[in-house]
């Protein structure tokens, strides 16, 4: 198969997992690009951790264009659905592999699976589970290709907004326990948690120590 992989954020968390995915696709012709203008004609376009909606002209270049999205579509369309669901207190996170369309997160669903959290995982661990599940779902899709059939999305749709810097602010009037899920989904380097006190901004970073440090 001729497979394109598009990651339009060159600093995305998913890049190590794209490298792992490419190893599983070594028997195929793979073209990994960081700009939609570099997508070539082929059989399959894998749209991984992309921030821009693709035009119909780009989607026409390949027979299928698939996205892996951590929600049970049509609920949870939009941005950062995994983080938003953790903030809602959820530990079972649905993962949808679906056909991309010009309408945001609206294509037919090929595979619905999930990842299970236990409430203690921090961002790096959460992303690791998400990355491994992404690879698994794509491998399952390709193993059955082209004998894959999608199901139309049904039900009420909901949307998550983009997460902004001020979404990571801690409330000094609340306990750490009450805000632990927020600390779980922040990125210590790119978008850390912070609080404002007496007019000054303070950044909070959270790590798990090694077991021998407990």
C-alpha cells in the first residue's frame, strides 16, 4: 500500500509513536510529512495529531483518510478530548478510528475501542497509552484493508474547545486533591500548571519519583 502520514505539528507528542508505527508499516510505501501540501496520491492517509482541518482537495488524493480521536463520536468532537474527559473525572476513554471529512470529526467510524486509566497516571503516562492504542488501531485497520466498513455516527454531537494557557491555572482557594486531574493533564514543559499570587505568576511541575525514592 501507498500510505501517507500527516502530522502538521512538528513538535507533537505523537512523533515517537509515529516512528514506532512506521516500523510496523515497513512492508508498505510510507510518506511521512508535516504539511498537507506534501501529501501524495496513494491508498491511505493517516492524519495523526493534526491541528488544521484538511481541504477536500487533500482528502481526494487518497482512497481513505483516517483519524484516531479519543472520544466516542459524535460526542467529544474538537480539541484535546482526552484531557477534557479526564478533567470530567472519566477513567474509561473511548478511542474512535474514523474516516476524515471536510466537516470536523464527522466521518464514518471504523473501529471503536478505549483506554483504561486508574486515576494516578500523569500526562506522559496517559499519552503513552494513547500512542500505543493509536498504533494498535491503525494496525487493525490496515490488516483488514480494504475489507473495512464504517458505521455512520449517530446521536447528539458535542464539542470540546481548544485548551488555552489559562485553562492550566490552579485555584489557590481549592485543595490539590480537588485539582489533581488538572495536574495530571498538564505538560510540564509546553503548558505547565501555574498560579497567580500577589501579582506574580508561579509555575508548578509535577513528576512521579522513582519507587526507590518514595
